[in-house]
C-alpha cells in the first residue's frame, strides 16, 4: 500500500521485490469479493462460520497484509535513509506467505484443521519472521532515527504475535493445549491484528504519506509519539484485562484511548491538509482521507459490543458489521487510494527512470485509467454501504447486491493494475 514518491525510492529497492506482493494482493481482493457473493448467507448467521472465517482471513492476510508487506519494502529504506538489507529475505517472505495463505484459507473454508492448514499457518509465520528480520537488520544498519520507522517495526512485532497466536489456536482445535477453546481467545487474536498491526501501521505510514502527497510541510513528531503510546497502551491493557481479569469497564478505557488516537491522527491529517501546497486533491487522496472517517464506525460498534457484554448479550450482526467495517471499510479504502498513488510511481520508475532526462515522459498518474478508478471507487462505496445494511437487516438479497458491487470494484481495481503493468513506452 505504501511507498514514497521520491527519486531515492527506485534505487533502494528493486520493483521486482515489490510487484509480486501487489499482484497477489489484487487477486486476493478479487477472490474475497467472489467468495463474498456466494457466502452472503453466512453473514446472517454466527460470526464463527467457515465462510466468514475464510473471507476475513483472505482480506486480512491476502489483501491487507500482503500489499503492506510489499510496499513497506519500498518505504522503509526511504524512512531510514538506507538500503533494504536483503532482497532475498523479501522474496522468501513473499514465497512463504503466497504458499501458506491458500492452505490456511482452504482449511477454514472446509473447517478442516489438519496438517495442511497448520502447514499454511507455519509458512505465514515464517514469512513474517523473514520480513521482521529484514526490517530489524535494515534499521540497525542505519543511523537515521525516525518515528514512522518505529511505528512500522512495532506493528510488525504485533503482526508476528498475531500469527503466532493464530497458529496456537489452530493446534488448540485438535489438541486442547489451552485452558479454554479457541473461540474464547478469538477476540484477542483479532484485536492484536487489527489494532497492533493494521491500525498502528496505517497511522505510522499514513502520517508520512498523506502530507507527502498533499505537498504539506506540516509535521508534529510529539503528536505522533502520543498516538503511538495510546495505541500500544490500549492494546496491552486490553490483552491483560482479557486474559487475567476481564472487567468490561476497563475495555471502555481501551476504546477511549484508541478513539483519542484516531482523533489525534485525524487532527494531524487535517493540519496537513490545511497547510498543503497542492490545492487540488485528487480522487486517490480523497478516498484515502475518507478511510480516516471509516475508522470511527468500528469504534462506535465496539462501544455497542462492550455495552452488550454488561448484559451478557451477544449480537452477531454487530460483531459481523464490526469486522466488515474494518476489513472492507477503512483498510480497503486506504489501500484503494494509496495503491494508485504509489504503484504508478514504482512502475514509472521501471519504465522511464533512465528516459526522463532525454525525452518527454508521461506522469505516473497517466499509467492508469482515472475513469476506471472513479468507477471502482463508486462501486466500492455503494457495495460497502449496501452490504452493511444487509448485515444489520439480515437480508440475503441486499447482501448479494452489495457483494456484487464490491466484486465490480475488485474487477476494476485489477484491470487498472493490469493496465499499468503492461504499459509500454511510446516508440516514437
């Protein structure tokens, strides 16, 4: 999802390292949208359903995580002002994840936690370890201290904890190695991934890229450290409260801290927007900024869930809407926007980096079709709203209409990716 629009980007990390992650993620988004159409009825049932588990992990691992892993191989060298330690480790990370994710999804879909499903989870953990080692060594070899890099590395640590816990829960299904069943620990597994990995990563990198693409001079490192502290403190308290005490009232504090962090992040982006030099904001940035507003919906739903827990009430539609708003809401929105701010530049460098000094070249934004992008954005927003209404109403036909719209947005996303990849320079 993320890369920096600077000339140093191309010489630090080869596009050959990054592109496989983008391609894989695009196909996973398409796969998840197809599965969403044919499993719409599952979103009217209990949230712990084979089909919803499959869709969730396809979006979390195949879509969100893969595109972030790939793009951060471009961004981190820019942040630390040093080269990526190892392209080989990056390739190993991709191969392990690319092999492991289908095995895991197949196991979830058939609710089969056999050796192949566990092998998939092990491969995913290996992919994260390769990625984390690559980041750690790259940062250790650089003398540049950067708050954004700290966000990225800490988020990667939380990701490893998430995948290790997921592996443990898989084994717990068949071996009963934990004191409770795996479903009991699902909230911890989910929130470590969503808050520790996705939220921390998006805020740390978004606070660098949004001002960059707005051409804004605004920067407030102290504010970013407060955001960092609030997110990590809230997550740590939530984990200890869940495992050792479980007082619902403490969760209000955790949600409050997360809400404050989101508010501060929104304030940071607003100041960057106000102090921008680029007055015209394109569609890619608009949908990325919209994702910040989408963050508010899961916060509101989490408060509802906490209130319901006081009365020992479990509302499946609220839980399903909560997860849907995270993976198909703010995570997907920022990926859709940032992909078409970053990938065109990566591909432009591949094709025109050595030509720009001797001939007129197109702008990176000319590599994709803006009309297709706009149609993708509209289809996505309609699909998101309609599917969310279907979850709360329990209407299967409404869910299917929303899923079809999301599928259309995935098709258009892949078409634009394909158009950029096959782009050839003018022979004249």
